[in-house]
C-alpha cells in the first residue's frame, strides 16, 4: 500500500469466475480487480457492500446461466474489491491513512485509467452502490449507466452511525465474531432466508458465513469507517446524466432510502424495482428477479441477450423471436409489458428503451 501513483499488475490463477486478478496500484493504495471476459468488450464495473468481495456479493447473479448470455456476452466484467477485501488479503498497515468515500471513488477512476477504459456501466451493492454513485457524479462523462442494489445516498442517521460504531468496536475487540456476523447477515438478507425452513440455514447463508470468516477485521473496519463518514448526495442526484436502475428488497434495512434515491433522481432517468421477500443483497438472495429488468435496461444502450441459434433452428423458430429469450415471458417483450407487476418483483416506473 505505497504512495506511488504508478500502476502495476499481478496475474494470479483464480478459477471461480474464470478470470484473472490484477493488483492495481493507485495513488491511494492498491486495489484488487478481478477481470472476467474479453477486454475488447464494453466494461461493466462492480463494487460490493461492506465486508463482502466479488465472490460473496455477485456469484449468485453471475453464476446464473441466463446472466452469462446477457452480461458476460456483452461485457468484460471488472470486479473491484474494497481495499483489503480480496481473497487472501493481508491486513492493511495501521500506518496507512484511512480513506474517505471520495478517495474510494477516485480509486475507481484510477482503475479505469489503468485498464484504458473510457465509459463503463456500473453495478454496486449498498456501500458499493454509494461509491459508484459518487464516482458517477465526479466523473459523469465516464459512466454509461448505473445499476444499484439497495443503495444509500444520505449521510448516516444517528441510529445508523451509532450502530456502525458498535460494529467497529466488535471488529476491533473481537474480530469477525458470531455476533458481528449475525449483524451483517441482518444487513444482507431477509429474515425468511436467514432462518429458513424449520430454522435451517440456507446454502446462501452458509456460503456467506464461510467467506466472512476469510475477511481481515481491520480492513473491514476501515471500509465501514469510510461509509460511516459519508456525505449526503441527495441534492446532487438530479445532476446524474446517466440512466439508473435500482433494485431493493422489500425487507432491506435500506428500502426507504433506496425509494428516496429513486424519487430524487426522477422518473425520467431512474427505474425502481422492489423485490418481494428479499433483503438488501438481491444479487445473492433473488438473482433471477434481476435478469428481466436488467435486460430491458441494457436494450436502451443497444445490448442484446446472446441468442442460441442451434436450439432455435432445431425447432424451426426465428432466433430473434420472443420465445428464444430464455426465462422471459413473451408478453414482457412488448412495450406495454414493461410497467406491469412482475413476480417476485414490482416496478415503480416504466423502463425506458
């Protein structure tokens, strides 16, 4: 975590997402960026929530088969982890200055410079959504669109500020203890998923707990401190020049703030999708609910789902017909279908194409 602004990369053999990890050295420290796909394609940038990394925050969405034909077909994905949140991370030295949310947003710009990216699509979850929204405000010419999951945009309330202070004290004195992990699970997931049938933990919860055990507590505390000192973006939301798609679970602690953010951006540039029986981490709890809205959102930029010509030709159907779009009801492909209530989601605004 040096002070040099020179960027370096380290290629590490990693199998989970079929990509390569780069260590990008920025003027504010090093960042791990896991790159998946053909770097000649348009770029999709992701940023996870507190204590999560690309594996624990986005594997549910990107491991979904239909996501591959939609996202990986159109984009090269650059998974940016918060400082010290990558797999196998070392503890950040106490001598390294704490970063602010503005520093974290500026780091994203330096990552784009390192890879030679001009304009990108952004996908962020809660704290990561805040960082990418701030990035879009500071570097609006570099953002094509925003997909935000349970985002926050206000400064912390006194309640949230005190609650985060308690979490930081737990991290400092006890590390990633059971109480802290339970608090984080409440942040991420709905009560239904946390307790499941007859109190049994789901595979999603078990996987999340295993990945939380790998986090370095001092590094998580640093990210949480930055988010706990965030400033209010509300007054500047209308200055966003890019289209925005917001997902939020109806059981999310950040539901009200996500709705507020959608209202402030305005119906012209923002669509809100509320996911039933879901917490904040929609990408893991109900990833299938995201695919149809994301597909229509991407259509507005000229991106299309990969068509499966072999299967369509075998039954004589037209590859571009609605029936060839996997998991999408034909009626949803008509303009009048864009504003209807979807299961298990509902939209508050028409998705503009």
